[in-house]
C-alpha cells in the first residue's frame, strides 16, 4: 500500500519533450514508474526513446493520452505561462491525480485551476511548485531522487522540497510508504491535512513525519486535525526558527502574520496536539527513530 501513487499508477507527462520533462522522465522511468505517454500538441504522433530500450508515445492532448493508455496520473512540467491551461486540461479530462512541478505560476492562475478542481471533484492536485511524490520501490511522480530511501512504513508530508529529500535520507534506515512534497505556495491543491488523513487510513503506514515552515496557518490547522483524528504517532519540524521576525522568506507562502505564522507558534500548536517537534531536521529524524524503535519492540 501507499497513498495516492502505487505500482499500478499509469503516468503521463505534460511537457515531457522539454528539457526538464525529458530529464525527469528519464529519472522516473529509471525508478520504476510506469510512464505510458507524453503530451505535446505540436508533437502528437511522435515517440521518444529513453534509456533501457523504452519508447514513450507522445499524444496531442490529455484526453487522447488517457483514452489510449488508461493513464490515471499526470506530472506537469509545463512553463509557468502555459501551466494554467495544462492543468485545466488535465482536470477537464478527469484524470484522478495531477502533480504540478512548475514553480512561478501566478497565484491567480493557481486559484482558478484549484477552484475548477474543487468544483469538478474528480482530480486531486499536488503542488504547484513542489517536488511531487514517491512511493519508494513502487512509483515516483516528480523530481524526488529515488535513490535516497527505500520502502518502509513511515509517511512523509512536507512543504519544502529540499527538506523532503533530507528527511528521506536521514530516515533511509527505516524507509517510507509514501513521501509527498505538497509545495509552499499560498494556494496548493493537497494540504498537510489531506495527507495526514490518507496516512491515518493507510494500513502500511505506522508513523508520520510532517514538515512545515513559517507563514500562514496550515500547520496550526494540521495540529487541530491531528488532535481530533490522527491516532498514529506524528513528529514534526517547522523550517524558519532562525528567521528574523516579520521577514518574508523564500517561498511565496512563507509570510508571517501575527503569532500564527511563527515557527514558535506552530511548534506550540503541534506539541499541544501530541506531536513531537524537532529543532532541526536531524533531531526530528531522531525522534522518529525512537518512535519506530518503540513500535517494533
């Protein structure tokens, strides 16, 4: 088992024939992902050869790709100016999962396709501006390096791409059911709470790591959800403890507003919900190791 992405997932790549799409399609194929097609209206009917004698057909649209391959996941590497229409096309085709890697998408564009996804109710969006998700040993949809951790029984949800990689590497001795990088933009398709709910319901996830960052109130809301609904052990880390108060950090979403946006405020809310919070990623990994040791004792 895993959440959102399994060994059976059939993946198409919107923007596969661009430089980033080609690079990461090569990496996804190498990690065992079933990539069944690319989408580029200008190259419909062509195909692309990848390492290992793999040939991937290119389709003119998401509906064509889905009709001919049975695809149920799209990974989107389309440049920011064209990302809105690419995501709307995926939603209109009712693909169950769309993973939007592109960064720099205008917030108004994200708001539009997020609202459209909500109104149709058929497509889960992950991202934008995210590293995607990986169920190690099963499938990899995005840019997370597949060789930093193997399969295991820890679930990971993270706002930060870099900290997703670091936490997977730190806990590689235990491994992961699924790691999800949800992105740090002000509007994102899948939240901490969505992933916490899925991990809580996944019989092959025993414990959860949640990584947040300063700005907004997503972590406070996740803490409230954990208190009410999550019975599995959760450890957390909040990036930004050393940030100067009131400073806007790198991610567009990391804007501190009142006490709800601060790392200390988030830590306090999480700890009140029973979450053990580390001061550094390494300390957070140590907290999870202790929990896993207790679960297997």
